[in-house]
């Protein structure tokens, strides 16, 4: 059996889909069952069952064996709101929860692949999996880096592969429930469909209006890397997951306008409190992942955005996008 925490969420539900497509139905989904809006993502999935995350944490803390024969854990469960300011909440959901999962996996010799984030790099210009590049600028980024540091410090006692994946800006089907934290592609699509005015932020960090650059990665590529990590490899470490190319928000808007056949861009001010810690530039350095043997190509915007908008546009329920 494979456990997917956060399995009703954006990336987690796409992992479950891919596991089903690979013939795996022995999947245990763990998530916060109070967030009913997410569970539409599972309506076409075939799973063994699901547990509320609090029940799951209680089981693994007690070292209870009732979970059965677990072959791997894909740990996506976390608070992903980069604007969250409750540091105690983040410490529990993003750090202590992950420590619980790691301790259980180590005790049972179960491989673990967990979600980290490019937020750990903050406003720096180098995006390499090294401590001197890691300067998060918000509590969310600090919570993710805290667990990465814990993993590094505990490596000598691992009994099975432990891999952290630092996701850059992920977009694709299954993110509707994320509301304001959904990708810019999702929001621009809605704006184009309801009035045709696409809103981007004014310039920041030395970049012009809408010219800030991010590494946008399609969720299908993120899923592919996760499953590759489970392919019997003796992997350990932390790896970036992104295309290796930075693209501007203007580029993203242009692709959305092209798909819709029209629309115009309007530039707006940052909301209070966001500009100060805003990442105006990110670009994945894929050297470590490529060095570990990952060879698949990543989707660029010109292929990835139409693929996503085709799902949003026809109401396809592949992942409740």
C-alpha cells in the first residue's frame, strides 16, 4: 500500500490519479476531512480508503501497526498558504507533522518522498539545494526549511530512502479549492472568462509591470518526479523540481489570452503586506535532479498552459480542475 498525505489536495490528488493509471489502487489517502471542498478531487479515484490527518498522526505516533503493509509514503500534507502568519499553526502542520511521518517511516524502513518548496530560497538569485542559498522571507518558507534542515541533520539514522522535493510554481488541474492560493494561470483564466481583463501586479524587485519571473511547472511533471523517486532507487537528499526556465507573468497572461482568443492586461497594486516578501524572480537549478538520473523533459508554458486550460474550459473532472 502507498500512503498519500494531502491526497485530496492539488498535488496529492494528481499523485493518486497517476498511481491509478499505473495500476495501483492500494492507496490510502490522508487529509483534513473537514475541508469537504477538496474531496471532489477524489470522486474518480480508486483508493483503499482515507483517514483524517489527526487520526493518522495519532496512529503513527503510537507506532500502531493497523495501517498494514505500507510500501512508501508520499507526504504532501501541509499548509501551503504563503500568506499564513500563524507560526505556531505552521510549525505544527508543516514541521512537527512531517517529523512524525519521518520518524514512523524510519522506524518501519518505509521510503518517504515529501514536499518541500522553492519558498525556502526567498528573494535570492541562486536556487541551489545548499544552505547558503536558503533565506526564506515568510513564515511558510521558514516552516519548510525547518524540516529540510531536520532531514539533513537526521540522515545518518535513516533506514530507507528519504527524498525532499522543492516545488517551484506548480499549476494544473485540481487546484480549485485553493482559492486565492491557486496558481496565477487559474486566476487569469477566470478573469479572461468573466470580463476579459487579466490583472497582474505592478513592478517589483527591479522588474517592470508584470515582468516578474517565476519557474512555472505543470503538476504532471511534479507527479512524474515523485513517482520516479519511488522506482526502486536508493535516493537520499533534497532536489529542486522545476523547468529550469524563468518566465514572466506577462508571458503567462499572453498564453491565456491566446487560448481565449482575446483579453487585455491591467496592472494593479500589491495588496498590503505582500510586496515586502514577494519573490519577484525564481528559476529552478535542476542540476542535482538531473545528476541523480532524472531525464524526462518538462512542459514549457506553450504546452502546459493550453493543456491545463483545455481541462478548465470543458469542465473535465480529471482532477476537479
